[in-house]
C-alpha cells in the first residue's frame, strides 16, 4: 500500500470519528453534512486509487454464465457453501471452521428453464471493503451481480457489518438509482433544478456539489431525495442491486426463537432456511428467480400449439430484438413484425416492431421474411 492510500484512509478514519462524536442537532446539521460529503468524496478517491492499484492484485475473473448472476455473501461459517452445493451442480468445500472457502466458486442453478449463475464466496468480514480477507474481490464480484443473496445464520446475524461493507464499496441494495441528472456548464455556478418540492434544502445540495468539486453545473432533480442519494449520484460509481436475506440453520432453534428473529428482521422479509436439512430451499429458489429480474416468453410457431413447457428466458426490459437474437443470428435481418398476446400489449395479437419491450409470460409470434 502506498502512503497516499494510507493517508486517505487516515483522513477517512478521522472524519468517521468526528461524525461519531458529533451530536446531531440544528446547529451541527450543516457541519455534519459537510463531513459526510467529504467522507463520500474521500471514499471515492480511495476507491479510484485502489482500482488503479488493482491490476497488481489477482482478479477473480469469473466468466458470466447463464441468464443472470447471484452472489452469496455473508459472514464466515453461516453455511454459504452448504447452500451453494444444494442450489447448484457444483461442489464447494464445507467445514466447521471459519474461512473454509478461500476463493470464489461459480456454479449453475437451473430453475424454470433459466440458468442462473451462483457464486460462493469466502466469509465477508469487517474491513472487507478496504481489502481485508479478500474483501475487495468478493465485493467486486458482488457489484457485478444481478442479485445479492445475503446470508446469516440463526446465531450469527451481524447483518450491520455486512451491510456496511457492501455500502462502503458503493453497492446500494433494494433501491432505485436516484432520478437526478448532472450537466456541467461553462458558467452560472451550481444550479439546482428540482421538478418537485424537496425535503433537503437547495443550499445544502449546492454545498455538497461544491465539496465534490463542481463549480458550474445544472443539476436536475426529479424526485425527493436524501443528501446521501445526492452524494451517490455525484460520486458516480454506485451500483443499484436487489438483495434477499436468507437466515440459515433454523434446524438448530425452536419456534420461539424463530419468532424473535422474524420480528427483528421483519422488514427484510427474510427466507428462513436450513441448508443441511433442506427447509425453505424451494422458496428460496423461487425468490431468486423472481428477484434476478428474468422473464419468460413463450414462442408461438407459425402453425401449431404454443410450447408452454419451454419458455425463452430473457432479462427484464428485453425487446423483440433480443428475442430474435436469442433464437437465430439471421432473425433480425429477416424480421417483418411480431404479434404479441399478453401484458405488454393493449390488445391480443397486436403487431409490434423490434424495439417493443416484452413482459413476463408474453406469447410472441415472429413473422419473418423467407430468407
Ligand atoms: N445445523 C446446521 N448446520 C449447518 C447448516 N448449514 C451449514 N451448516 C454447518 O455450518 C458449518 C459451516 O458451513 P459452510 O457451508 O462451510 O459455511 P460457509 O458460510 O461456507 O463458511 P466459510 O466458507 O468459512 O465462510 C459446517 O459445519 C456445516 O455443516 C444448517 O442448515 N444447519
Ligand atoms: Mg464456504
């Protein structure tokens, strides 16, 4: 680690400490916000420095496979590998000691015609986002996933540490990207242009933008946001990913204990499982399928029945063009129009073009030129 990295980390630590020791009230509000903005800025700088340095560090470099990618992430020994072995065709070592898994392992879960890549990762520990325990490799691969499967167990459920590390690495879970656009300008200072009333004052937002180095910019804000949301947008390297919480080893506790956990983690809608006994696994598979954002489209051949057993699996937001490409390279060239029955159209059998977006369970018939 070079000295600048250490420097930045030291400054981050100092600001974090100051934040911890500053009581929140009207008179400190502004100062706190400034500290937070600086913190975000420093974290971003740290991030970039580390990224540049990363070339040195071995990359996990795991090829994507299938229709979507899910990363299992959680503290050591909660049963990630046990679950991974159950969900996929692959094998990962299981052990009753922490850090049994040292590398990231890929496997594939087949479900409802979809192939979903699942990644088993080493236990995530405090400081992971700064590189402890292969943390950056784990979080890098998590950033590049369609879903995070956050896993804890009935005794080891320090979710806050995991969430903190995820957050500090620029991953925002179960949240949409804030609807803000930033346009740098030549002059005129920082202009905040809200399209609706905001709960954060414009002056605050301006001072944050200033901290981030903006001097002239038009910033359009199209929804009510928090100061954090705003910083995320200015920082610019955030990813927004859905997450599901699984709580493992329920075979070890009684119903009373489980009810307490349910209350504690209620807002997460966790899935309670036992990887070793198999409880809750089918619910979890279904949840994964739903949350990774896949849709099923049934193709209607020119003549004959729809093959409802064999849907085509696509990503949410896919268009007719994607369907063509998924079937045959030539189909886009030969495409005349498509007919659709289902949620994406106003009336049954509607004719649409290549850019039309399909929805889950649409029935699609492609009408093509002869060659
Ligand atoms: N009772 C019970 N034990 C489990 C369950 N799932 C896993 N275990 C045990 O928990 C221990 C850890 O399991 P692993 O799958 O290796 O845990 P891990 O999260 O992959 O651990 P690391 O790779 O070290 O991070 C092993 O002794 C497993 O047999 C479960 O559902 N119930
Ligand atoms: Mg493991």
